[in-house]
């Protein structure tokens, strides 16, 4: 998930908290239940039967992450 917008780390390099949505998918800051922006469930590359749950900090992280994911860059 890299790109000209600054992008995101490849899914394979994200931590378990980032994959589960308990940490920002872009900056890895911890996210509580009420904080963060849900970016939608995504199929895991090479394993379409498995999913990951990206969330991001509100603001710049969410804007960039949503733009990258909208382009379909999930690996």
C-alpha cells in the first residue's frame, strides 16, 4: 500500500493492532473504541477468506489512509 500520497506500509508489515483496528493503520497510534475512523473491512491479500480491519486517527492519517485504500492498494 505505498503510493505518491505517502501511502501505507504493505499489509504484511502492519502490526496485529493495526490489522485488528486497535491502532492507526498509518502511524500506529493506539485507538480506543470511540476514537479513530473506520476505513472498512478489507480482504487480506493472497487470502481473500481472511479480513483485516483498518482504522486511522482522525485528520491527516484518516484522509491519506482512505485515499490509498480507495485506490485499491492493499498490498
